[in-house]
């Protein structure tokens, strides 16, 4: 029984401080906020390839900014323009299926603002019955703000690689 006590203490020492120091304090409110933000992100990504998508700008605050690589789109009008350009020039219109998955979301709530980091992967099926192929993969770094009690994107920065955008703060 002595060795069980030593094992338990060892596990606490190894697992306790390291993970707890990096994790956000969890309260009922942060859990609700994180779930609402993850729902917003999921609905946003489900919008891609959807036959009747919601308006992409509706996911954003009025003064939001969408950053695609080095190109910036400001405000809901600018964001709408970004999506209309992408739709007009899209090779996806003739595809059988286009899906985007998200993984490893890290959401940190700071009261009425929040940040998230995630990985997105785009899959394309050209013709029915064909296997999907990976179209692209990248990272999203986003900030959020509560607007009239609902979470909205404040900034959404899409880029490749593993290095966060300059000045990124969790």
C-alpha cells in the first residue's frame, strides 16, 4: 500500500501543476461562453459548401476584420465583398461536395471578449462516388466580442504555417 501512495503523489506532481498552470480557470460562465463560441465557429464552417448558407457577415461584429493572408477586409461590407469575390471566382461550383472540418480549437474567454486558435482542413469531392481529396489546410486565429449578448467574430485571421500572426495574444 505504501507504493500506491507514492504512485498517487507522483501522478499529482507530474500532472497537477504543469497542466493547471496553462489552462484557463473553468467556471460555469466560461463553459457556456466557450460552448457558444465553438457553436458559432462550427456553424460558420458548416456554411461553406452549404446549398443555402447563412450570410457570412452575420457572424461578425459591425467593425470586424477578416484577414486572408495579407489581404484585409474591414466591416461587414468588406467581408461580404470578400465572399462575393470568392464565390464568383470559385472552382468549387462544379464540385459534388465541399466540406471544411475544424480541429484542436483552443478557446480562451476574457469576460466579454475571447480568442480562439484552430486548424481547418478543406475536403473536395469532384464527382459522386469519388474519394475526397484534401484541398488545403491552415490555421485560424480569431478574436470575439459579445454583441447584444451574442458572440461575434471581431477579427478572423486565416493563414498557413504554424506561426501565429504578428502580435497575436491568447
